[in-house]
């Protein structure tokens, strides 16, 4: 298998963390849909990363589809529980983490446009989503050791990836101060090699 993506994408990082936690080694092929000669659109018609190329060259895309597939490739270190309410809760955390990243990326891309073409309203709308997501995460984490209780799961990977993206791209959002329980979780996750070895960088 090959993973197509970049070092900056939080969605690629999420997949890389899952691969590391599942102890699956694959080739990482660096490519970005933002460059002119990108191969990504030929693999994913949506032109987005990550793309997981299976051994028969079948492409899988959307990080949620990819991590669900990877979690079922090997039985070790299961990150999703069996289909029940607990699984739905883990998937909700994942949707929240992904949504936070979507909003943050939207705000960042808008801010990179020429100043006269930027929409302050759009940027503020996306940043408001980030703020609400952080509040929700903190309220539902409470004093638990991990997002869904006492054990590490996909919920923590999605949350940690989202928080890491804010550290990388939005140092002005001081969520560590406003939500110390999220900061404690993030610091604990960063002790795991899967997180420490995938810190985003340009």
C-alpha cells in the first residue's frame, strides 16, 4: 500500500497516526493537489488528500473511509469499537475533529487571498466554528483520561490531530489556556510515538 499526501495536511497526519498505532508500514508519497503537476486528481476526482493506494492500485479517499479500512486490516489495537452507541460516540468525536480542521483550513486559505479579496465575515465564521468545537470538546472530555473514557481510540486521534493543526497554523488561538483539560490530553498524546513522529511541518 501507498499513502499519497503531505506533511502539512491534518487528514494525512490522522491516517499516518492510525497506521503507526496499527503497526502497519507503508510508503508515504509526498504530493499536494495545490501543485500544477500533482497526480492527486488522477487518483481522487475530488482532488483531495489523503489517498490510500491498495496493493491492487485501488484508491481509497476521505480520511474517515481510509482509517475505517485500516482499522479492519489487522485485529491488533482496535481503534473503533463494535457497532453500537460507543462506536457512534467515537465517530462523533472524529467528525468533530475533522470539522474543526475543515473550518481552520477554510479560514487559513481565505486569509492567504489578496487582502482586497478576503472576506472577513467568512474568516470569522470559520473561526467561530473552531471556537465552538473546542468548547464542545472540552465540555465532553471533562476530567476523563481519554475522549470516550479510560481507553485510547480513534476519538483521541481525531481530537489530537485537530489540536495539533491549531498549534501548527493558529498559534494565536490559545486553546491551551482556555481549555486546560484539552491541553493535558494533547500533551499525553504527544508522548506517543505515532503523534511525536508525525508533527506537521512545511
